[in-house]
C-alpha cells in the first residue's frame, strides 16, 4: 500500500462497482475498462545505498548509554539531545526526498508521455547522501572512540 493514494483507489473502485452494477442490471456482459489501475509512486527511485546506510547508522546501539543501563539507539534526536552531536537525520532526508519526488511528479502530471528519469534523481541525491553519510560516520565514530577511551 506504500505509494498508493488510498482515496483515489476507493473512488476508482466505487466508480467501477457502479458501472458493473449498471451493466448487470441491464443484463450486459461486464466490461472491464482498466480504470481500476492505481498509479504507484516510488519516491526512492534513483536514491543510492547511502540512504540505507544512514538509516542503519541511526539504528545502532548507543554504547555509552547502554553501558550506563539506558537501552537506546543513536538516533538523530538522541545524539542531539543527550550527547550534543548534530547529524542530518534520515527522517528529515526522507521528507526532503519525498517532497522533491512529489514536486517532480506534479511537473509532469499533464504530460502523459513524459516519465520521471532515475538519472535525474541520482544526480541530485547521490553526492549529497555520500557527504552526509561521511559526516555522520565521522561524528559517530569519534563519539564512540571518545567513549571507549573514557571507559578504558
Ligand atoms: Zn546515548
């Protein structure tokens, strides 16, 4: 159900059910016109593996906190609020990626022959995601090293 406009799906199902019912009442053969097809959207088109790596970084256990008995992960919010480390969170990135996709999709809505190009998204996001991942890794590695040295 990801990437499906549920309201649109319900409206199409309703319309098709009414049409089929009218055809049945008249004793006509039911003709499916294919209007029930729902257009799917994949905002992650052209998004590189670095985005998944960023999600994985934020899913790691926060070792300093775990050693103190606080069971948590190193999410962007946790790092900022507890350890005063600022990283670009994957959730904020996801919203930007999704909004950009929607923006691009709206640009071609009235142009049925045009399609979104994976390469365009790749060009926009790949280098940026690499830089963000590098920055995040640097900050989280330093953070873990400092803690390790402090404990030893
Ligand atoms: Zn922590």
